[in-house]
C-alpha cells in the first residue's frame, strides 16, 4: 500500500473542506398554517363576490394564491369536519362523526393519528389556537396528546358557544378569566347584544365592568402571533381554528359598520368577519416582518356550509324583513345548509397562498376535501402519508408541478344521511330511502332527481355509500333506527355528559 506523505495531508484536508463547502444547503422546511373559519358562508368574502362586508386581507390570500370553487369541508357541522381535517379521513372512517353531548363520542382516542403528529414527527413545532372540538377535559383527545406542542383555546365545540368564557385551556390546564364571570351568552341567540354610542359592546351581565371583559377570539389570536415569533427559527405548523363568525352574534366593537343604517345583527355579522380579516392581516404583516412570508404556505377555509341556525330565528322573532342570508346574499351557488346533506352543506370557500410556489390570481374548479390536507402536508415536506388516509395530495394543483390526481368520488355522512360527489354528479340518500341523483352543472339547486333515468349510476353511487361506511361503536349507522342505536350505546356503556359548560 502506498503511503500519503505528511507533506500532502494538509492540502488534501483543505480540498475536502472546500468540496464540502460547495455542497448546496438544504432549503428550510416550509411553515404550514391552516386557518379554519367557523360557520363562514360561501359568499361572505369579497373574493367570492361579497360587497357589503370588507375582507381585504383574506381577499389578498386569494389574489396572491389560488381560490377554489369546488372545495369541500369534512362534514356539515363543526366537530366531525375537524375530525376529517385532522385525521385525513372521510366521515365513513373518521373517529368523530357528529356533534354530541357524550364526551367519549366527541373525542379522539389513543391510536388515532393526526396531521399534527405527522409534522411533529418530522421536526415541526406545532400549535393550535382557537376551537379544537375533539375532546373534553376528562378524555384522551386533548390536543397535546394529538401532536400539538402548544394549545390555547376551547377543547369542546359546545364550550366554544361563547366569546366571553370563564376559562380557556392553556395546554392541559384551565386558564380562568374572572372578569368574564356571570356573563351568559345563550340569550344572544335570541336577542341582540347591547352597544354603547362608540359601537363598543356591553356584554350581558357585565354592565359594571364591561371594559375588563376578555374576548376569547382576541386572546387566542394574541397567543398565535406569539407562537410565530417564538418559532421563527424553526419550521412550524399552526392550526388557527377561529370561532368567528359562529354565533352567538357579538363583537367587541362594530367598527366601520357602527353608523350603517342596518339592523344590529347585520352589523354584528359583518363586524365579526371584518375582525377576523384584521387578524389575518396582522398575521401576514408579522410573517413579512420576520422574513418568513416566502417560506410559509397558508390554507384558508370554512368548516361547513351556509349556517342559518340561531341567527335567522333571532331576526324573525324581532322583525319581519330580509333574513341575514338574504341581506348579504352569501349562500353558495348550490342547494344546502349547515347540518344537511346536500352539496351546499359541505361546499366551502377555500384558498391557498404560498409566494413563489403557488402562482397568484388563480381560480380553480378542482374538486377536493378536508381529508386531502394531511397527504398534502406530507407531500409539502417530502414524506409519505399514512396508508389509512382517504385523501390525496393536492400539491401538484397548487404548484402546477407533478402529476395531478383526482378523486373518483368524495363521500360524506351525517345524521345517518349520506352524500357522494362524483364529477358533475351528486348523490344524496336520506337514511332508509333510495338514492337521489342530481346533475350539479345543469341543476345546482337539486330540483330534478335523475335517479330513475340513470339507474345504473344511481346504483353505483349507492354501492359507494355502502362500501364507504364503516360502523362506529358510538355513532349511528345509516339505516339504523334510534332504538337500535340507543341499545348499542347502552351495551357499550357510553355515558352521556351533562349539558354544563363548566365541565368542559
């Protein structure tokens, strides 16, 4: 063997170091933010045609990225929609399949896998701010058990039906707000809030110290910005689960809508959405200030279809005239409401912004749903998603690079009803009845059932519905009677939790 002389060794070492220094640095992992609005209607944003409500910052997400016209939530109500988003599964497979008074039914469990876990396992700091909706205090589905390093907000969807709570959760512990004690918001679903001459709210029951009351939306939004600052040098995933504009209608101040000659609930609805938009603007400004803007992908969507519960009832009790939906003309271009099983029960506004990766100004009719987010996040960071996901990566749609995959169909179930979107076709089956079939291109309001003239397609969709549903131990199956389900719950010894907000 020939020996290398001591004379040559320093030169070889220097050459080796030079070669190493020329190796390209691995680009930083992109930050991922998912903003989920609660009960936002399809047409509440300027980028979707709204003219009365001002949303310049959310509109900016659309103008600087891609806006979708065929995006779908995980379900027709909040808790199961969030379950599909986090788990990457449609409602035939997801853990939580409805809003319930039984804590165990509304909680993720040990062994469930979330997008936060996937990102956490791959070096991401993970934070959730706002409404989790997939646990109560004595159940295992706490965000910190499900992949989130930091959590501040509401555990349970029912607890989130107040903007002035006595407490929020700071990770696993309750953080109390004594300023909010005695403030009861249930009446806000049936009567208007009070506002002073400056347009600032006087929360019910707190007239003596209203200025000290803490609005939960403001509190968890502050925490979310702190999370970004604290993790500016780390890749992070932030799930911003806003509670706005879900009822009850109340807002700290009416802002630019104070002097409008509108009824109060119109002012409140508009002010809530503009307040949310302002927070999106603060987030964008912070990302720019920290020089994180170009390396951050932001998803924005709503959690279910058009909501009329509570808001319309309150108005019609007080005065006849245009409903909230009629006044803002914010319904989707298809039939359906929150809690239903028509196309509009699931179709939501959605957009994605990623400077330098997603070309600005795009409007896409690509069909996708919440369970696609998990595999898309995996694709963004270059790892494989779990095999159990029902989703596909939409990254090629976002970036225009790579092969675009499409769903053969999308599947939902809620309250024992089932729905399928397959191309232009929409199949709908009420529990115990036959499939109805609609051509969404020709009949977006689902007024002409074509199942009898397209029997083969209707039968195919019925089979998809049958095959897509897997029984849940704590949720009813399509076609199951109430008595059968209650007997099953009793056999499984699933306790009903009291309807008491102090327990959540």
